[in-house]
């Protein structure tokens, strides 16, 4: 008996449950039906669980003092799906456009395999279905409620639509960026569109601020240090013939160090206020630093997980993916215990048919479910084997083959 054979047995199950989740997306901390479905499946498997972080679930399989956690996120996005598929989202304006439906299904598939072969475990496996990843609330709640108590290490993964299916990246060190948010309020003086000399146009000021703060990256940041500033929203004005007196900018900063985050925060404040002053306006910056820190994979467990993936899937499956400026609240877990976060290719073999995460046409090649389920189960047994070899774990002669 080996892991590949066991995961293959639950292939159809993972596909079915993933399509259910895809058809019924819910936003962060509102995943009530999603949570109910996961609990139903765990009841069928006779796996004990508890509710966590409002709509999340934490379950356990196996016994032993050493606890390995496996994590999946749950929430969807405010995106109207453009895919024409039988399992298209039924919830208007909501979509699983980031692959969390796949993560939940793969972890359920792994749970079925682990439960069936619970006699081969001498570690405890803590399964975490975490709500509200997109809003950076879920992992904080899981940690603050004590659900990482006794956990020694944690493994998570993410499918990506712009990575070809059949590829996997498991690498030590920085993988995903820390995320900050900011709001810049511009205060000018409104008036008639035909009398601009009587006004201070907040729209013009907002446009100037948007352009000028980009120089913080291009001319004030060491090119060796990865950093991004993006303005995602600019709101100004009410009508075509009225000069706006107020404008709002909302944006995000992505970095890999707290010191860089602090430096950029100070630079945005200076740039926004001085640009506004040059136009006769005023600016106020509300900066919310480190909504979550950077995802930084522990070197030792990353290398062992990579080795296990190579044994199971073949060395050619493993690819190098540079660190990303995307954010992930898995990093909160890594503040508590050593953790590793893997990237899993889910895009079509034809590159023209691949769409990135957060796109209305995002979808996965469902072979990625099989690979994700394999990685979850592999991680547990690979780490268990290494614990035996180092004398940290109880010997178990009945072990899965990688």
C-alpha cells in the first residue's frame, strides 16, 4: 500500500466536494454552509472536531505527543464568475477565484486517507480549516484561541492558476510578502467645473499623489530589496461638472521586512502630505502596518518536505518559483511554530488557457487536487519517518511507502 494508491481512491470524492464548495462560495467569517459541509464530511469519517474562529474547524487524527498541523483556508472573493461550467457559483457576486475550494477538498481527501490508516500514525495530525484568509483575520483568530497549542510544526499549500498543473514549489526562506494597508484622504476645495481658479481640485491632487508615491519604490528603495506600493482604489467627485473637494486613495504595501515596511510608511506620509501642500490641499494618511508578516519557510522542514515530494512525485515535478509579493496569513502560524508553505500548479497545460488567481475566469485543472492531497499525506508520513530516525518519535513498523 502506498500514498499514491490511497489518494487515487479518493480522487472522485475530492473532485465532487471541491465542485460543491466552488458552487457555494462564502466570504470570510461568513462560511456557514461551507463549515456545515466540512463537519458533515468529518462526521461520516468519525473524525472528532471542534468549531474555531467563528466559522472554522479544527479536527484531529491519531495519537501521540508530537503534533503536526495541516492547514486549509475556506473563504471566497467578491468576484462575479465568468466561467461557463456546470458547477459555476450560485452565489451572485461571489466566487472561489483563489483556489480555497481546492484546498478544502484536498484536506478532506487527505483526512479520509489518514483516518483509514490511523493505525500507522504515532503522531497526532491536527487538521485546520481556517476562515477569512483574504481579510487576514482567520489565522490570527485560530492562534489567539489556542488551537496551535502543542503543535510542533505546520504545513500548508496554495494552488496557482498561472503555474502549470503537475508542478510543485517547496522552498526554504521568504516565499510571500508582508502586507500593509493605507488610506490617504485628500482635502481640497470644491466648486464649479468652469471656475477652477476658485478651487483646489482634489482629483488632480489625488492623481499627483498616486504618481509621486511610486517614486518611493523606483528611487528610494534599494533595488535588491523587494517592495511594492499599489493604489487599488481612488474615489473622488460626484458629478462631471463639479470640481471635487475631497478624494480617497486606498492601497497596499508589500515587503519582506518590518524595517522596510516602517521606512515606506514614513515615506508615503511625507510624499502624500508634501504633494498635497504643493497644490494648496491637505492630506491625511491612515497606515495599518503588518496586517500579516511575510511567509518565511523553515529551512529544515522545507527541505525534508521537498525531499518527500521528490520521492513521491519525481524530481522533475519540483520547480523554482521566486518569492511572491502576494500576501498569506499562513505567516501568523509561522510566528508560533516552524512551518512550510508549498505552491501547487493548477493551470492548464496550454498557457493561453491559464488564468491567474483572483480572475473571473480562474479555474483549476483538478489533477491539482490529487497532487495537493498527496502532499498533505506525504508531509505527515515523511516527518513521522524522520522523527523515528532522529529518535524523537515512537517506532512504527507499519508505515506508508513514499
